[in-house]
C-alpha cells in the first residue's frame, strides 16, 4: 500500500483496493492501521469532495524509501545467480503473469 501511495502521489481507497486486488472493507482497515502508525493521511481529493486520497506522510516516505532500498538489495542477492539475459526473461515472464486475466471460476 505504501508503494502504491508513493508511486501514484495519492490514491483513493477504492483505487487502492482495485490496484492491490483487496476487498474494500480490508482497505479501510489497512489504511486505518497505517494512519494510526503515522505513515499515511487522508487528504481531500481536489476534484471530488466525497473522495479522500491516501498519501504518504513524511514518516511514511522515509519508511517507503528504506523498505524500497532493502527490497532492491534482496532482489539483487536473490537474482545474482542469473545472467542479465535470464533476469530479463524472468521479468518478462512475471510481467505476463501479473497482467494476465484471472481464470474463470469453476
């Protein structure tokens, strides 16, 4: 959620739920927790009075930067066994999996 808020500059709870594939009621609880921790705040949407944008606080930005750096280190370590070409192939395959439509319910 911090990544989505950081990279978008702010998203509504509905947009966050869609982006993360999380039920709207779960998004409210997650945002409440992050807000209590001082990592996000709810700002008024400039074009829609009924909507609040979830944006990072200064503390949230600091936590995001630290965790993003740690994630890059972990990725580099995990992928160090792959050649550059293999990494590119893995990224392409994962991108296809992420963007694929989910299978129909059975």
